[in-house]
């Protein structure tokens, strides 16, 4: 929770720096750090408007379910050598199963709004998120092959000598791009394109509902960044002068920064180009990397690093 | 510890629900739901039996793995069929979809 | 003759209730979309059963494939086949249909459950000790069942192409 609040403030600051502004400064506290609280209070007090024929029951429950499925995978992500809540044998597949729940809930929510524009935005978002799940899974496959296990703790433990981002460089890039598409961050922002569809699939949510959705969105961001850190950047290994969880948080924040920055930099990509990139180019690059990994493993190139 | 029989009873109940839906419902989508429920009941059966075998074996899980994939495929094709049938007849009531041509 | 010699514990009953009630609601709900959502909930219940049965990989696969993909497809199709008539169509069985369906389903399920219960004392009460680690699944797949794997791949491609060709809009 706290992390999400921090992240929203952090994002606006970073964006503002890129756009040569100062960012939220007026909400009090040093450097506007109380801004998220102000946001939260405002959103709670805004009237919760539910459109006339929309589905009240679904409207309220789906955002909660979204937050739930975004928060649950945190139980398997290890923050440190022994700082994990549940070391599942199939930890990675668990995270992916939870992320595959998102598109269906977004679709239901978009339909529950019962009006054209959110629905269109929901469809586009559905296409985008489903299309980018596959490159994500396949690039994670290379990591699993390098580590030899699906458990996240084992994957991090196998990175003591070398971060997986270096032998599996292509899948690092593919995974990173797919994450940006899954989270609907620019430059893949079309479902929430402001000049076009107002706010995409959550147009009709306001007040407390929007706050819950916002929470889910940023939790997803943090979840994905920590996944990148665990899979590719070595988790919590670092020189021993800082405790391990701190290293993890630092690395995750660096990744999150790199996800937030392009929002202020790149123009948007058209939705059909976006989907085509996901299904063809990224998939091929991910598969190529799987082949490369198999070659490297079998030819013993990586033996120097204990793989 | 749960006895194997309990799993079989749950699986049989799901099978019954699926068969009821398959034979009574007129909406093509609900019939698809019923088929998925039946497949799930069978998968549960496989998974239960393979766990309770002595010595423990993992072949049942392989079968369930294939079964999940095959059922997903068949649902996809079935949905495409429903789409096409709807486009041609403007209805998905299976009692009205009884002409083979035209 | 006790039907079930070991009473099931509470988690099992909850999971069974979720799966069964979910599937009943999937067939009986007024709106198709509610039906699809309860189907998804029923699938999650069955995934819970797999976890109980020491098959965590299967459980995650079930959630990822069924709830993550099949339910999405179903929802998508439901949204594409909406017309005024299908909305008002009440899917209640009429005439003798309902009775026939109930008899059929009842006989089938009670028959199978009866066989299971009668064979109850002969079936193992508790699962044999020993773990089924996930790493054992891979070699079994590749070594003992390679042909189904290849056939599955071919079937997948065929189904994909078939669905694409079927659903193509003729210009």
C-alpha cells in the first residue's frame, strides 16, 4: 500500500522533471510528498456515480477482485534470502496465472459500464494485454531454462555469479517491452488515450471505485518491476553493506523508473501496429532467445558462471 | 486426509450437472458451458486417481495437462462455430438451428 | 456400510461447494455474462482441488488457460452474439424436457457416485506418502509421452487455423 502511494508521487515527480516542470509541490510536506494522501482523500469524497443501466454488483466487485489478484502474487516474490512469504515450487507460473486473470476482469468491467466508449477501450485493452502475455511467458522460459527451476527463490539464487539479463539479453528486452504493454503504459497507451477515448475502460468509474482501480494499476506496476528484478537483475544480491531487501527495493525502483520515463518521451503507437508487434516480432525474438539459450547451455559457454 | 471417494462423488456431481445442461438448455453458449463442466469433472477424476495410486505416479497429471489443452482448443473452435451460426441465422437457439443448408 | 469412511475436512467441503454451485449458476443464471463469471469461479474452485491433490502446476495451468483464456473467449463471444431476442430468451426447460434432463443427469451421476461409494472401503483412504515434485513432470512428458505432445502441437495449429478460417468475415 505504502509503496503504491510512494510510486504515484514518484511517477508524477519523474514525469514532471522530464517535462521540465517541478511536479506536485503544493500538497504540503517536504517536496509534495503528501500528494498521494491528498489524492486519496479527494477520490474518497468524490461522488460515486454509476451509470444508469450499468451493473452495480459487478462495478463494485471487479475492481476489488482486480486489486486482489494484483496483490496476491506478492506472496511469492522474494525480497531477500529468507524474506518470502510462500516459496511455491511453481512460483513463476503462479504469478503468470494471476496476471492472466487481468484481461478477463477488464473485459467484464468494461462491459459492466454499459456504454460504448469504455467498452471499446476495454476491447482494445483486452487485445493488447492478451497479445503481450505470450512473449512474456516465452522470455521467462529462457530464464527458467537458465535457472533450472520454476521457484522464484531458486531463480534468484542461481544468479549469484551473473545476472540473467546478460546471457538472456534478448529476452530481457522482450520482457521489458511486454510489461510496458501489459500495464498500458506509454508508448502503448491506446486504451487510455486521453484525446480519443476519454479514459478508456475506466471512464465510468469515479470516486472510490477509481481509487481502487488506480491502486490496482500501480500495484501491477510494482509487481511487474519486481518480477523483472527477480528474473533478470539478480533479485537481492548486492555488496553486503546494505541488507538484502534494500537492494531489492532499490533495483525495483530503478526498473520502475525506466518504465515510467517513456511515458513522457515517446509518442503513442497505433493499436493494430501494437498488436502486430506483439504477436509477430516480439514472439519471434523471444523464441530466438530460447534457442540461443539452449545452444549456450548445451555448449557449455556459460559454465564459467555455474550455469 | 480426504478419502478418494469424496473426490469421485464431487466429480460425479459435476458430471451430472454438465449432462443436465447439455440435454436441457437451448442456448448454444450454455451448452458450451456444460461441455466445459463435463471436461473439468473428468480432469478432476484423473487427478484424483493419479494421486491415490500406489506407488505415486505422475502420469495422470500428464493426461490432465493434455486434456486442459485439448478442451481449450475445442472451446475455441466451438465458439467460432457459434459466431458463424449467429451470423448466418441471427439466433443461437439450438432448436432453430436445425437446417443443414441455407 | 459406511459410505465415506473418512469425513472430509472443511476446506474440501468449501471447495466442492464453490465448484458445484459455480457450475449450477453457470447454467441457470439469467444473464449469460453472469453465467460466464460463475463458470470462471467454478474453474478456480477446481484449481483449488488440484492444489489439494499435490498438483500445483496443474492448478496454475488451469487458472492460466481456463480462466485466463477460455473464459475471455467466452465473454468475448457472448458480447458479440447479443441481440434483443437472445436477451429475452428465457432458457427454462419446457414440457417434459426438464424432467428428462434431470432423470438423465441424476441417473448418471448417482450411478457413478454409487459405484464410487460402494467401492469405498476398497479404495485408498489416504494418499500414499511421497511427493510429486514438478520437476518430475517434464521428463515424463518428454520421455514417456512424446507422441501425444507432437499430436497436441499439430492439433493446436489445426484448431487455430480452423477457428480463424471459420470466423473470417467474408468481404
